[in-house]
């Protein structure tokens, strides 16, 4: 069953175009993570927060990514990483066109 992973942490930049340019290699590498279906990058420059919302094929993949990503961020000096894994209500999400399917199939 697909799992949604939400992650956020203190992030002091860069933001905007500079963020997109500097983190493009990291962004591409995330596609190679086992079980990763998609990611939406999140940012809040006013509160100095960064993060993402991910869809993984299963809970094991989501948990493994969260552990790896938390360790990577902490090695970069991020003190606190919040990560939460959720089940998805596919039928209600479909009403709002939630991207919880892959090529027209429920995940």
C-alpha cells in the first residue's frame, strides 16, 4: 500500500531560483531512491523552513528514506527533522485530483 511521507526542517536557504539551480543534482538523485513515486518540494522562506511531501510504494521504502534523509540533513547541521508517514484515503483524494495513482492506476 502506498505511503505518504511529509518532512520538514529548519532551512536557511537558498530559496527560489537559486535553490532550484543548486539542488538540481540532489533532486535528480531522489528519483533513484527505492520505492519513490514522486516528490513535491516545499519551502517557507519567511519561517526558514524546507521540506517535501513524497509518495512511496510502501511503508518500508518511506521509512528507509526518512532515516537516510534525516541522517543526511543532520550531517549538514540541521538539528531537528520532522518526518511523518501517512496512509492515503485514495477515494476521497481522487475527488480532489490527488496524485495518488501511477499512470491511471491506483497505487
